[in-house]
C-alpha cells in the first residue's frame, strides 16, 4: 500500500525536486469558530496554501519538514480564518528554515521543522501561540484531541478556504505500528489517531491538539483514503523534540 506525507497540493507536485508527496485537509469535520484557534498558520507558496503550521512563540512556527522542498520561498499567514479574505490576517515571510538535522525526504522519521519569521507576531485575539508538552510526555490511548486545517474535505474533493476542525482519539501505539509496519512507523517518534473525522490532503504540519497543548505535528496518511481506519493518520510526537526546539529558539534569542 502506498502512503504519502500529507504535503503539497497536487497542482504543486511538478515543482518539487524530492520524492513527491501529497497533503491532508479535514474530512467529516465542521467549520471552526472564526479565530478560535489563533495559533493556526496557513503556510503558502505563491499565495497558495500548501501546509498547516502553528505558532509556538512570537517568531517561530512549528510544521512538518516535508512542507519545504529546500529551495522555495514560503509565507506564513497568521490570524486567518477564511483564506479568501481575512482583514485580520498577516502575511509574514520566513527568515530561516530549520528542519530537524536528522530529517531526510526519503523517510518519515524526524519530519519536523521550525520556521523563524521575518517579523515578530503581536499576540492578540487573532494570533496567539500554543503550549507544547514537557520533554518525554506521552498522551494516553483514547484521549480526545482535535485537528484543524484548510485542506481537502474529501479524498478527491476540493480544499477548504475556511478553517475546518474535527475531534479525534489517540490510538494505541502498538496498533498504529501493526497497521503501518516498521518501515513507515516509529513507536518512539510517532502517534496516530482514529475518529469519524480527521485530516485529508492539505493539512500537513498542522497540530494534533489535546486539551490546550499541541502534542503532534501532522505527518502522513493513506493516499487512497483520507482518514482511513486501516491506515490511520500519523503525527510526529512533539515531546521527543522539546530539547531540539528549545535549543533552536535559544540560539536566536
């Protein structure tokens, strides 16, 4: 079975210089209350949404490493709800692209990246950063969490201009490993979820949020069926990378 990192929209695939991957959006979800998730970021290339991301400080966005091909220029749209017209959103350029040093585009391991913005974000009702977990912190099986994004509403459908969201539940990690296999799934680095709704093409890099904390970065899912029960959506476990995240942020203080 074929998997894909939940990356760039199909229209952008010819421009990629690495292994082609496709993104995920929210299926069987609902429209989020405008600006109820002020940490959400639309990562765009040439004014086209390609990935999600989320604010973790006034100048850093956390996202998936596969959302950047190593050469293109990305823009972070902060404070948006409807991407077609949002008077409260800011388009901010990226100063520094910082993928995890152990990430390679041939595998899903360490698929996490920090974007340092060219301008600092003023925290307000439309833009706020989200909490991260403690180092090594785990999320228990069946914990109710949520995902959000501007991706597709169904596997072969269109993406959403408005932010969508869905509730999901954390799956037993050994079950995730059994369904994906050791070549794709890392017990230490990843977590997966199940639920009636979930991610689809266009949501890579967005957060898995449990309570008021971002515990995962949307990484990959099943190409042929968004939110497949047999091949559940997978997230990079943020708690494993807290020392690296802190070291990068400290470097720029």
